[in-house]
């Protein structure tokens, strides 16, 4: 069973005690990505790529694995999961990230 | 396993995540950072054994799991005991039937380590299992709503040690976990801070390479518990070290080495003033408590410096 | 079936010998009187290379059972033993072990619970663990203590069950009494219990998250699965004892019985007192009293169907309990039996005798008195009181 289907069935209530995995095990982890924590956000960080020096500190410190490290070590925020904590804004040594509404 | 590389810069940190996005830890959670980085520091097949607590509840609520490695949760106080069983089973099954050996990392909060979990940890350390035990310390029983623990520092306000007019904050000092660990004569114990990720991750790698029980005590600021703005997590984790509030050192075969040197410490008030759990301590009527706290931090630092200089085996 | 020597063993020694022959992988050991001989013998077997297992001398019983859960999830055949305070200390994890479907073999050397502190035989320790979803088997002599150990692993590790199983032996009466036993050969043991095959072992090549938190939307379904595992125990148990009979020549069932076929009065008991009652019953049968004795081998899951088959032919039943449900209706076995009687429409008088608490000896003449009382209950169509605390100085 794929992670996606394992989660979808539970959310829809499409399960019986016989179809659930034994003793609440999760058989195809990780399944947490099925829940998009981006909906928690009140404000969102926006990266000014032109200022980014590719130090990767924001990628290291993001608690939610919501900053993607690209091939050339530039970074991109994954707004599906970003909770808007603002740590990236705080640790960026060149202030390339700013918090905006949304 | 191939020749293990220690990180020199953040660029060398592996891209692969074994701790997945979508977990439900708070925005700005220090423990989340500690878990993510720990899972990037592993050296091969790894199994995580975890105590009930913030990490467990927020990362493994059925049907969601943030762990790409085998993960075992049983109860609150027995992480080290469960891990002992897993390690010995793996070892004996490897011997009897060729099961592949894996690293076992036990992860528990300060609640599940300093207090209720201390017995199980002590037993596991004494028995000498090949176990890496990581305690993520947010300095209170955070998952149940910010109650004081044996890791809560002197004077801190929690829901069971509130900043009252008669008793302003926790009257007792924080336990010395590394001291307790080292008293079991284990080969390696260390503190770490998530604001020094290279130091933290290299300590994990170093520990995994050592045979026997190892303990890493990592400070993980907590947004609702310490009461600060979520973007300050790393700032606080750094100030904790820079003020000597949380010394970062290691004890290898009884020999102390301070790995993050703090020659010119910042005043601890700079760390305290950012957190509402210490707001009452900065008031004049509680100055004596603040002094006691500062004195104890100074004494602790001096102790570590002297131990390092003298090279005495503890 | 090959001819083997007879061995003289204390109950504890016989259990340790069986555990060795079961080729367990991990032993979590914490001593408590009178189980100590088990863990001591096992540590000797391991230290001398007679048993290839990880002997883990844990620092408490709570850690013992926790290590067993970890080891079981890792795919190992795991064993521990305890009783009394130790079993009580394990309590929280007993629920986790069974609900996480971790097969574990455990010998409980039934001893009373503090307070007062008492190291002698009583069944309160396992009764306190009655509802934990463990399979609870009772031995009534040393041979059974030995045999049931094999059967317990066979049942526990079956993929239809996957539950921890306890074998209960009376403190001192069985644990420290030397009786002759006929062991099975190492070869037969190895055939009966091949190395454990685990369907969901901890395996980095196939990661699984074990022990998640279930919210109200799914929790009851997980418990229903768990309940049904216990419902499947009887099927697996019957296969296990049939196979064991082939190699040992000894037949096990949900109970042992003596002269129940035409009995009017039945005495039901758990543990070694069965032997005493059987001897008393022999004498009374010779006098013409139609008494029968049942020693229950499986206590949990309660073999209701089998009990009904026997009880519906009785005119009165006396249930002997070596434990008490304080604040309740009587002893735990008694409350089970009157429940069975009621919901199966068997309207016979039932009497509860609370005996032997704190290890108080229960002698042959007392057993005879109980049997006569049972017979009297048949004649009079009832008993004077529901529950008797036998032999208390008033």
C-alpha cells in the first residue's frame, strides 16, 4: 500500500478493523508528507534570489524540511509545508529572506 | 560501512532526509531541527527507538509517520530498555541467523530521560549496550503542557513551578545529565546545541563509531514552553551557548573537552530576556535568584574548564 | 518419540531447561523470589555456551518486559520471568506488549502482592494482569511447567495469534519442589519450535513505524483486531497441544479433570491445588460421593465453550480462588464461572472458596472438607453463603 493510499483511506473513513494494519503500525512510512502543514501559516517567507549567497543556513535550520536545496545550492521554499516560523529569515546572514502576508 | 566523513561545512551535510516534512511539531520547534539533523548524520542502516513525548506524538499519529527509518515507540520511561532489547536481539540474530546489523538510536526528551526514564537509561549504560542515546532537552515536560522537569533550570517558570509571589519559579537546580552518564563510565558523552549543527552532527557520527553506550544531550528551544517568537529558536540556541548557560563539550573516556569555546561570554540576561519564562527573574525582587543562577552557571563553567585543563579522568 | 531419561527438577529448574530447549534468542532477567532459580540457571546455560542467547540482566522488571517488547519486534524469540511485585511493576507494559502483538514467553511464579509483604503462593499477581490480553496458562505440576513452556511459545509466535503468553506456576509449591519429569529431546524441541519467523521484523530495508498514537477515529478498530487475536487462540492452542502430544505422548487440553464424567459436584481450581483435590476426590469417590475436580489449564482466554460442556451436567460447583477481587463479588475465577453459568442458562448453585492466600498451606483434610461441602450443596440445592474465606482465624 502506498503512503498516499494508506492515509487517504483513513481520512475518508474507508476502513474496517480488518483492513487496518495490525496494531497501528505504519507500513509504508514516511506518510507525514500527506498532510500539508503549509496551511498553518499566517505569514510567509519570501527569498530574494539575487541576494542569496548559497550559504545553505536556511536549508539547515528549517524545522519543517520546507526549504529545498537545489542542484546549484540555491534554495527554494516549499510553501506546501512551510509553517511560517521565520527561522530562515532570522538566520540568513545577508537578509535575503523577508516575511510577507500569506 | 565506508570510511565515515565528518562535516567541515554545511555544504557537506547530506541532502537526503530520513525525517520527513509534514510532521506536526510547532512552528519553530527546536526538537524538529534536532531530529532532522540527527537523521542526516546517521552512517548506515539505523533504527530509532523513541519515548512518548513531543517528538513521538507529533511525528507518529496514525496514519502519519515522519520517519523513513524503522521506528519503535512503546512507552514513556523505557526507551533505553526497549532499545536494549532491540540491540541485543539484532546482535544475537546476526550471530545465529545472519540478520544484518544496524545502529540503534534511542531518542527521548528531558522528561523521558532526566526523570522517569533515568532508571532505564542508567541500566542500559551500565550494561554497556552499543547504544546511542540522544536526549532532546526543552527543559520541561512540554508535551503535557509545560510542566517542570529535572531539566528545568533554577528560576524558570513552568505550569508546575509558576512565577508566584511566594515561590517565583523553580526552586531547584537542573540535573547534570552528562555527569550522571559519565558516572557510568561510558566511552562517550557530549552536549550539543542545534545552533552549532556541524558540531552536533559530527558528535553523532563520532558516537556511532564508538562501541558501547553513548549519550548526547542536545538543547532544543521550545516556542510555547520558553515563550518566545518562533523565529528566535536558533538565536536562543546560540545565546544559550554564548552566555555559558549551556556549555557545549564532550567527555571521551572520562576526559573533558569543551568543543565550543566561549572565551568572552555574553551576559546571561541577553539569553533570559528573550523568554517570558524568565521575565520574573529580571525583576529587582528576584535579583537574588538571578544571582544564584548566574553563580551556578559560572561555577559549572569553571568546573569544566578546570577538568579540561587538568586532563583528569572523571 | 524417542526414549529419554527421567530428570529430577524443581519447577524453576524444569522451566529453565525448557527455555533452553526452546532455543530462545533474548532473555531479559530480573530476579524475584521464588523465580530466581530460573534466571540463575539460564545465566549458567548462556555463560557455559549451552544456550546461544543474549542474557540481558536488566535493572528492573519494567525494563525486563520493555526489553522483551523491543526484542520481539526485532524478530527474536524472547523470554522473561517474574511474579508478584515484579509483575505489578511490569503492568503498564503488559498492555503494550499484547496490543503491539509482540510474542513473548513469560513464566509467572505466582506469588502474593504487597501489602503485607509475602513471598508465598497466591494468584493475585496474575489476576492483576488478567485483562491485559495475555494468554494465561496454568501448570499444576512440574511436568506441566516444563511442557507448557514449549506450548506457550508455539501459541505465542503463531501468525494467527502473535500475543505474549504466560505460564503460571505456584510459588514454592511448584517452583521449589523437586519432581521427576520426562523431558522431550533437543531434536524434538527444535522440530516443534523452529527458529521464529516474524512477518514484520524491525528491518532497515523495509522500515515500519511501530507503536503509533491512534486517535478516537481508529483506536477502537485496533482494539477489535486485538480482541480477535485472542478469539483465535483456542484454534491455535488445540493444534499446538495435538502436535505436542505426538512428540511427548502427553495430552494437554483447556483443563485437567478427574472423574467429571458422572459427577454431580464439580470443584474448579487453578494451579497445584488440583493435585491435592484429586487425591481427596479419590478417597471420597471410594465412599460413593459423586465429586469431580477440574484444574483449568487455560485461564485466559477463558474457554467458555469447554466449561459449559462440563458445567451443564453438574448439580453444583465450587470455585476455589487463591486470590480475591477486593470490593467485588468474590475471587476472580468465581466471578468468571458465575458469569458463564448465568449467560448459558445453567442454574446451579455456585460457591466460592478463598483459600491459601499468602501461601497458607491447603491440606488434604481441608480438600476433603471442601469436596464434602460441594456434595452437601448438591443435596441441599444450595450453599449457605456465596463466598467463604477458608481457614481464617475468627
